[in-house]
């Protein structure tokens, strides 16, 4: 009881609905990637002229080779499940201010033709039904609803033969 | 100016708890600094420079170096802020080390602190990541680590119970540490019965959110023996920050036999070469490792070379890493018992120093002479330091 009384004597202030909006530039390659998923539901990666690795997320420098990349490579909308989780704890998404709906499947995905990986949602919430190596396909947001963000991909779906 | 060997001569830490509402951030910092200065029998005037760090978006105060000068004692002195995410605490230790090793400063104070209670930890961690490629779907540390845990189990056959053993060990060790946040004796069944946060990671597998601070005094070899306690020498250090985006660490999958943690493998290779470590389990007397969740206590042991790939479950279950074992891991209770993020890495260094100085109280590993301390963060970053009782023969980066 004494502790509770003591706790109450310490004041705190809250930031409340404070908002500090940012406006980030995607750059030319990021813009190309996001515009293509928005307008054409197509994925593009970028290829290192030295090691030949194809990167998604798209970027202009291959870190290990430290070379500038300019060659865009079109990728499929299917890929492979690398690893996954099912998120069940609730938290507020700081990008939207809204509770992220749980549970949701969360996965590392390798798009066909890419050497690096993406993280995204997967439409399965039973971990027993997922296994590394399974095939997945991107499910895009409906026409007219895509805005040029990674959320233009609704989620990836397990391809169930 | 010749390079100098560097010893740790003073350590201060605050009580760690879920919410230190009794102190403002500056006061929390001051509590740790006063304890470190008292420990070294120094005053603020004796300090030549200060390195401070935290994750500033956790408190929303972005000029911590300036804001904290009254509490840190940096008023009118050179100060640098270093912030590298989870590794912040080990990075401030390295920064203080570099200051002294350069020969430009003799007495440098490293400070790491956090008040995790002041914001939502998952939200704050998400905003540390890329706004285009990571944030829209990222679920913070818990979800990110769960991806690694799933992969580790699939590739090695390790089980959730194997991971729970690590949580049981570290939390039990915390019973010996009066500064620790969670101090509880749990068994594997108790850990296994906690709810999933992000499969396969359960509440009992995760570190807590903690308020706390730590301060450590680094001194050059010219004066390191002029303090009440014998110096704990920094025998070597190494760090690697490899990846940009949260999915990048998984690119390493094709490295044959690799642990998927190349940053830790590469830092370890450099460090062990510098310090002359060929068999860490035999050579280290104690390790204070940044294990933010239980599965890390398996996979990171492999990346640190304590056992072969997939050998960690058998290693930890053998008792070799328990108190009384060949190389006790986290006598302090580790990160699974206290995680005031900016302080966490520095606490590993501080605990390693106390061990080799023989000043670790109830958590002392008898006769400890060589200790490993690590920091972990973000996209699988890795900081590592070796702290020893013996002075190194020369300065080794």
C-alpha cells in the first residue's frame, strides 16, 4: 500500500495526440519499385554488375561490392517461404496509430529471381501449416486502392497444390 | 601520442525495474554516474571526457548529450553521443575505449541508460527501421526474433524446451544480482506455459522492458593502477554492422554450415584472432552475453564458437553454462532479467569487469580471469569485447 501511495505522488506528462509527420523520398529506384507494384502489380529488383546478385528491397549500391547498380530486373510475383512467425501480441503500429490486427502470419520471402529477401504478411496463422521452402504468391490490393507502398501487397499466400 | 592500453577502474549501476518513476531521466543517469565515480573514488573534475548513449526515440529526447550534462557530469567537458540501437551500450564502451586508447584522454566515462517505461517499446523499435521496406509489416523485436527462432529450430532440430532452459538459467542467476529487474526461479514447464507473443516465442522467452542506467570509468595504463580496485583490462574488441533492412540478414542462407549470423561470426573471428582464443568454452571463465530472448542463448553460442552448429541445446543442457559450469553465461541474470536497452550492452561490459576484478558479490564466478561481453542489435549487429585480469601485451584495436 505504501508503495502504491508513493507511486501516485510521482507526476508524469503525456504527449497525447502529438503528431510529427515526415515526408520521406523514395529516390529513383524506390519510386520505380513502388510505382510498378501500384500501377502494374509487377516486382522489380536490381542487379549488381560485379557479383550478379539481384536485390529486393531495391537499392542503388551493392554493399559487399560497393558498386553502383543500374540494371533493373523484372521478378515474378511468386516466391519461396524462407522463415515465418505468427504474431499474436497486440501493439499499436506507429505508422498508422492503429492496433495491428492479430494474429497475423509474418514471413521472410524470396521472390523468384531475387537473391535477397522481403518481409511481409502471410495469410496463414497456424504455424503447423507452414514450412520453409513452401511456395508463395503475392496478393495485391484491389485496383484503385493501391497507393505506392509495400501495403499495396495485401499479403503473400501459400500456394496450396 | 602513443596508443595506450585501457583498464576499467570504476563501475556504477542503478537498480533496474519496470518503471523508475521516482527519477527523471537526468537523475537516473546521475545515479549511475555517482556510483561509478564513488567506486573509483573520483570526482566529476577528474573525468576528461564522456561518451553517452541510449535509443533517443524511446524517450523522445533527441539531444541527450546536451540535455543530460548536469546529471552526467559533462558540463564544460568533451562529450559525444553514440547510439546504435541494441548495441548502444557496448558501442559507448568501445567509444570510451577508443578515446583512451588513442592517448588523447586518460579518464573517460561511458554512460548507457534507458527509460523504456516512457514509450511503447515495440512502436519505438519499429520507428528505428526503414519507412518504406520494413515498417509497414515489421512487428518489432519480438516478431523479428521469432523469424530467427523458427529458422533455428527448423535447421537444427532444437526445441522450444531447449530455449526455455536458457530462460530458466538466466532468470535463476538473477536471484544473485541485487540490481536485476526480474528475479525469479522458474522451471521449464513454467516458461512453456506462458502465452505465445509471436510463435515460437513466448512471454517467458523474452526480455522485459526496463528502466535503468550504467556508467563505467575507462583509464589509460599510465594511471589505471591508481584506483581502489585492480583494473579490468580491455584485451580486445571487434564489431560488425552488416545489413540495412530487416530481411537482409537472411541473405546469408547459402553460406554452408553458417549460423545465419555473419556479423557475429565475423566479429568473433577478428576478436578471437586478436586475443588468441581458439577454444572459447575452455578459455573464457565467464561470459556476459546480450541474449535478448531465450533462443539467442542457443544460436549465438554457435556463432560465438562455443560449440558446433546445432550443438547449443546439448551444450546448455550439460550445465556447462550454468553457475559452477565450465563457462557460466550471464551470472548477472543477463538481458532476460533486465533490459534497459541503452544500458544493456554496457552492463554486460560492467559485469565482465566486476567478474575479473573478483568484485561480483553473490554472482561471482570464483577465480574468473577472462570474460567475454557482447552487444546485439537491429539487423543482427554484433559488438564483442574481451575483458581480462591480466594487462594485454599491446594495444589490440
